[in-house]
């Protein structure tokens, strides 16, 4: 488990004992959104905004935090939206409420992606939310080299059997041949991306913003290094070590590549991440091979189901815990 920042001002310091039981609906929704913002996102950009209207929360993509070079088709942005939605729903159900989710069409720049409406209370939380709620603050991405130890069959079955959204598939494999094939694709992907100065500039910008939790000086030095140096070879070597150290390679796919399917893939990914956290299994998304269309097509060929779109690749295993959580924007910054 990551070391938590328990300072009073940290978004990670939230506790269920602080739920405003006697408060109005707006106060309750604001409290529940504090769990939503602890979701993972690509490069930890946290590309979401929220609005409150009576009993409804609307979730918007924050296009100022969209990775326009690395994520030109918004796949990762929409998966990130799905992750924050899943956290919100789990928190809503944990505190004994029902909600109705509507996926909204993308027709204008400022349109919300999702509408979540509070409904009448449940008598008790749902079993799914009850099991995953505590993991919201525990979950974290582990970027370390894994120890190679196999995940027990009982835990693997729990991971495979997570509740998945309609049209979404989860695939986990221990096959070394497939891992080596994906490894070779990642080497190509790193070479392609690091040869693109615009891609390096975008990555460097976000590193310079301190999204990975490093100090100001380290963040700025990393930004300069990534922006002005082609680190493709060294990154490919490191990524290869990371992938091959993990006993399990996973991918979440969908039967459609529309926005709603990607958001649902994000919900499934977050549910998997929370389940893994409960099992003390480390998880690390590795998305670069899906950011390049030709390589994404090669990944699709490795999935044992025809006519699906890979949406999120990741590795699972065991590793030394990360030292601390990555930073989160306070709720006040993401409410519109």
C-alpha cells in the first residue's frame, strides 16, 4: 500500500466518518465527489470536471487536460472519465443511496459525458460497493519492477470474475510468448513516440507540472530531459524490464470503439484496480502501444476474441509499495 498523505488539506485524507449525514443534498454530493477525484487517469492529468444540479452530478471531460498528441482520439481521456465515474458510484452506494447513470452523446464542446442522478436511499449498500469502497483510498499505481511471483489461482479468479460493464471483456494471460510479443511492440512504440518532438514536449510539460508527485526541481529537470533528449532506447529497456517482471499481462477490450464503450472500459478497469488493491496485488497500466494505431491493431490480434477493440493494457503482480500517493487537485478546482 502507498504511504498516505494524511495532512488535513490532502484530498486523500477523506474519511467516511465525515459524511454529512444531516446535510443537504448538495453537501452530500460534494462529499461523495471527493472519492471520485481519487481515481487514476492517464499521466495523472485528472481530466475531469463536475457540476451539481439539484440531485444530479454531471461529469465533463476537461479538454485543457487532454493529451492531444499522445491521446489524439480521446481514448485515455474517456477511460479516465470512466474511472472517476466508478469511484463516484461505489461511494454513492456505500452510503446507502441509489443512482441512475446516463451516458450522454458528444455533440458540443461543453457537453457533459455522463449524468448521475441521486435516487431514493437503499436500505443497505450493495455488496459490490461495500467490498470496494475501502480500496478507493488504498488503490495506487505501482511503477516498480515486480518480483515475478505468481498470483494465486484463487486471487486470479477473483480478478477475472469482477463485475464488467455490458460489451466489455477482461483478458488476463501468463503466456510468455504473448508477453514477449507485446514487449517487442512496446519497444517499437517507445522508439516511435520519443522520435516525435511534439510528443516529448507534451510529456515533458506534464512532468513539469509535478503530476507524478516528484519535487519541483526533479519535475523541472525531468521536463527538460524528456523534451530535449531522445530517451527512447533507455525507456524501452526500462519498459521491457517492467513488463517481463510481471506474472500477468492484461487487457480490457470492448465490442465498440465509441465514447460510451470507452467510459465503460474505464469503469471496469477501476473495478479491477480496486479489487487488486484489496488483494494486495500491484497494478500498472501500460498504454503506449495503444496510442499508435498500427501497434494497437497488433495487440487486437493477440486477444482471444474476434472483432474487439483493446482499450487498456496493464500488468499485474507483486512489488515493493510506492512511497506515497500521487497528488490530486482539490474538489474546488474541478467543480464548475
